[in-house]
C-alpha cells in the first residue's frame, strides 16, 4: 500500500507542544505524541481505540440499555450531510429503527418495556447514543480537515511545497482542531451533566460517569496519536 503523504502535523506539532507544555491541551498532545511514537503503525492504535470502546460497554452491563451499535460509515456520512437527523441516529444506535426509518424487529416491545420497568435505563441509553453521535461527528470533522490540509498543500506550486509551508499548514490545522475539541468538550460535558442528574435522581451508581470521562479522554488522545503516527513517523 502506498504510504500517505506525510505533510500535516509534522515538525510544527512537536515544536508547538514543546513550546506550550504547561497548557492542558498541549499536555494532552504530548501524551498523544508519546503514544504515536510508541507504536509502529496506525492500525495498532486503531486496536487501542477499539479496546477503549469496551470501557463504556462494560460499564453499561449493569443497566438495561439493550444493544448499542455505532453508526457505520455510510450512516456517519448521511449524518454529516444532514440526510440522517440526530434523532434518527439515536434510534439507529439504540436499535429502534433501521436506515429507512422503519422500526427494527422487537423495537416496540423493548421501548414499551422500558417505559413500564426501566425509564431510567432508557434515558441513560439515549445519552450514551448522543455520545456516539458526537464521536461520529468529531471523527468525520477530523478526517475532513486532514483531507483539506493535504489538498491545500498539493495545490501549492512545486517551489512552495516546502517545510515552511508544511509548518504553516500544521499551525492552521492545530488551531482548527483546538476549536473543534473545545466545542466537543462542551457537548460532552452537557451530556455528562444530564447523566449525573438522571443517575442522582434515581439513586443509581455514579461510576458510569467516571467510565465515560475516562473513555472520552482516552479516545481524544488515541485519535490524535493515530493521525500523528500516520503523518509524523
């Protein structure tokens, strides 16, 4: 397989991290950099991302949330393009609906049962589904940014395809990623706040909150490490 063009988040990433090591966001970037340099390929980091997903699934075992399934690539694209609404995405993730909007087999009995016996678990499921939607949106945005930066570099005249240009594009990408991450953090915090309220009101175990926070922070570092590994090493 042809190696991807190594032009984004190169030397500038390392320089910016070293220069701003006291900032929280940059400390997280340092961790991501160490992870990226530790593994030989992005595929190894993808395995870590998959393993990290189990943190939430394991934490949910004590709740009657049913099967929760992440959106596939086409569904993520439909969500990004506005073809799939967030409400429908939640229903798909929770197995209530199929892509065409029709109820999934057994969905009505599952929903009815939750209304009668476990309304709290149903509310928890919906908040977790929103987390998966945020993950889909954030990763799609990262991939879109990656493609955009590569295209921008390739569009430069040959004599301008220099290290300085790479660093300038890297700085641009970092600024955009910082804004994206800040927005995603705010959305995740809102979901966590709602979950705390649901669990507290029902007198339920709050350990799910720490599991979600751990999984989310790990996911951010691993996703950054994935791209750094791909373009820096």
